C-alpha cells in the first residue's frame, strides 16, 4: 500500500488573499497539487471559483480519509460509542464538509 503526504493539507497561499490560487500545500507549505492547469485538454476553462473549490476539496482529503476510517469503525461496532461521541462525530463531519465547501 502506498502512502500519501501526511496531512493536514491546505489551499491558502502565503502570498495571496482571497481565493487559494488553486495550489494545495502540505503542513510545510510545499505544493501537493496544482488545480490551475491540466495536461489533458478540457472543454471549458475553469473559473477562479471552480479552481478554488477543487483545491479546497483536495486539501480536505486526508481529513476525509480519517473520518471515513472512523465511520467504518463506528458502523462495525456501534455499541462502542456514547451518545456524546456520536454527536461529536456528526459535528466533525459537518465541519469537514463546511471546510471543503469554503464555509469555514
């Protein structure tokens, strides 16, 4: 099994305010992915907002993976979790979705 660059990842450029400029970076600010360009010809040029949304979604991938692993454990062993833990888990999911959508 191959491993990915450890998270957290972000799409905030240190030299740019507002949109992410489409670059996903690791915790050391090194680039992970560039959503601005494609080697494959595409039909429609992406808007800055679409590029930013793509970068946010990719940047959230490590956290999504961790939450999915936790969800799998929760589904397989539901009796191991308290109601408080279940509510915290649901809040973590809501927070991650909001982050990927640029709401947080």
